[in-house]
């Protein structure tokens, strides 16, 4: 999975919808979506779902993603991520300490950390060994209430001073993707911007990749 987090410039980091009612149907939709263009990682994010629902989702979705070279990252739950064979876990500031997540995941799987709008939190996570840090929310989001609103400059400063990749998250759309890629994001984490795209998620992947390419080309 090292290739995922060290690829050049900026790539898409896809997050599942907050609820998946028909797992089999969503699996087909996911396959078509991932086949439409470059996606580095898939975060399975089913907040407040029972463990058996999360496990079923990982069971169905992981082979679809991994067979396409897409890393599977579970949100919030390093214990489940380790047990279910995910490639990584993403933890928030209230999901327990990084050290415990790393202990559960081992040295070879990814641990990413939400750092909101704080370079201090991000530097602490990076120095502890996090594989990536996430800043956001950059824009209002229907998926999650945003408590912080960082300036895109935080991505530029991070890119100029640190080696650990940074992820931009929160309300990102095709229209705003280029500006965050240009600012220095290594990955753009997107959920609603893909799944709710008016032309469908496959069209969204193509549009996001085009926007990301433009943003990377415009980096100073």
C-alpha cells in the first residue's frame, strides 16, 4: 500500500455514502464508479452502524476496491479494520489515541488522522508515524457537521514543510477540487460530490480527475 500514499501530486480518496441500504446493488455501482477513473482509496464510513453491518460492507466492497488497486480504509474503528483485513483505518481526534490504532493495525497498514484546521495536531500525528493527516472541512457538507473551516493555505504550508501526505476533506465538489489540488492537497476526500453528482458517480469520477489534473498543473 506504500504506492497509494506516495504517488505524486493529487489523487481522489472516495468515501462511501453514510448509509448503504442494498449492499449488492451498491457493490455493482461501486465497481462502475471505480472503473471510470483514478481513485487511490475507498473509505468505508458507516457511522453508528452495528459491527455486523460494517463487517458485511467490508466483505462485499473490499474485493471490488482491492482488485482495482484501491486501498480500503475503515473509518473510526481500528479494532474492526485490523480484524477484517482492511488496508488502513482513519481515526478522528475522539476515536482514541494514534498509538493504540497503530498497535492494532501493525506497522504495515495505514493509519490516517483527522486534524481539522490544526497544523499542531497534524505535526503531532506525523511525528508519531501517521501515514497521512486530514484537514477540513473546507466547505459545508451534508455528510458531517463541520466544526472547523481551515483556509486552503494550510495545505500549501504543509506541502512546503512536511513529507507526510495531506488529505483535504469536507464538502468538496468538482467545482472546488482544482483549487484544493492547486493549494497542495495530496488527496481529495469526497463523498456526496461523487454519489450525488447529477450525471452519476462515474461521470463524477471523470470530472474530478480532470479538475485535479488542472489544479496540479496550476501549482506554482
